[in-house]
C-alpha cells in the first residue's frame, strides 16, 4: 500500500535582527517524490536562510489513491481506448 507523505520544513529567518520561525508542509503521493523534493529544497533553506532548520518526510495514515506512473499526476485513466 502507498500512503500520502508530508514533507515538513522548519526554519528560522532573521530580518532586522528579529527571528521568525516558519513551518511549511507539502503533501506528496509517495515517499520517493517527497524525498526528491526534500533533497532539492533543503540545501536552499539550509544555506540561504537558516542552519537552524529541519526537513523530514512523514508518512500519513491516509492511503494515496494517485497512480504514480513516473511523472507526478500521470495516469492512463482518462485516455480513450483505441477502436480497432
């Protein structure tokens, strides 16, 4: 079974000597997609905003009903069947 996975990002941004804490959550249909997104975005946050940051992919208890076929959102469900 495949479950939705939440990418949770937490980081601190300093503006005019004041610190602001941020938390972002993005839902993905698979662990693989979540890990790819984390690998892409976390270094940007770590180096650009805050070394006091964290990224984690957390499996939810909700079944993912999206059929993953190599590209996000790509399914063959809506394609017409060819007529011979």
